[in-house]
């Protein structure tokens, strides 16, 4: 099991912390090497690199702001250089679009600036990171995008965020259709409520939120990062290659 991704390289955006870190470690646990990105906290990213290396895998961390599409050409030039330097390769195998932000607010009051931030990170970021990555992706690889349970069920205050994730679900189906000739499959993983720093403010502001989520989840608890990383890593394996153009919800059975 641990060598299913041996010899493969995954690029995980936002892979330095939170769910992205867990995804990167799960990929490394299956034998894969990693290129992870961070936006501003380089020291945190290097800690993740060391954790991956402790599993016997190679890893590097590169700075990337997925909201800044103008930086993507230079970023992928750097990726190309690092692939040659570290792996003596011209391509990588897997793209995991994980980087994200939270902007909550009711539709009647959320600001245009917050909606623009969501568009730039969750939709334009995913769209154009993927576009720029494709020339460096090996045929037969895989793409995993990040959706959300909120694209299926509705909680007031998350309409704009959920709309971006619905757009990512649709984009992913089109990626699967357009990249099938290269043997590249594309899927989304849709987490439910996960107890990470991404949701820390929401949990702190709503003391009973964990209990409410647990009561409305078939498995009776709030999700943890370990519940997601393994799902993403699994979708990169050969055994999951026939899963394509799918939205895979990993929510423990939330609101079923």
C-alpha cells in the first residue's frame, strides 16, 4: 500500500498547512514526492517539508499566491527548474488544488470585496493554476480539486463561498472531458465541516457548532484533517483511475 505512488510527484497548493498539509503527508505515505505551496508562512512550509522527508520522500516548498494570476507564469517556470534540479524530470504527475480562504456573510450583506476574494482564490485560482500546470503535467496523471459539502447542503452565510465551489464542481467535469485524451482524470473532493484553523473563527464564534455538526452527521462527530487526506491520496492511485468527473463528498454523512 505504501508504495502505490512511488516515483510520482504531486503539486499541492496550500500544502503547507491545514487540509493541504494532511493531503501532502497522505500522498507521501503512499510513496509520492511533493511540491507544496505556501502564501506567506515559509517557516511553516519548511516544517511540512521536513515531515514529508521524515517519511522518506522528497519535497520542496514554493511561494504562491493563488489569487495573483499574474504570478503564475513565473511560478511554473520555477516549478520547471525545480523538477529538473531535484527530480531530473520535465513533468509532474498530480495536481491538487487545495488552497483556499473563508469569507462568510449573508447574501444581503456580504461585501463585493469579499466576493471578489472568493472568486480570485477559489475559482480563478483553481482555473488558471490548472491551465498553467497542464503543459508540465504528465499524461496519465490526475487532478483533484477542492469542493465543499456546502455545494450540496445550505447554511446561511456561506452562499458566496458555496457558489464558488459549485463552479469548481462544474469546471472539474469539463477538465475530465477535455483531458481524457491525455489519460488525465479529474475529480473533486468535497469535505464537510472539518476542525482546522480554516474554520477556527466559526467554531469560536459559535460555541455549540461542534455539537450541532456532530448531531447532524451520521458518524456522530466533526471531521478531522485525517478524514480528508487519505481520500485525496486514494484518488491519485491507479486503483481509482476509473473514477472520473465525480464529486466525492467526504463529510461523514452530514445532513443525509
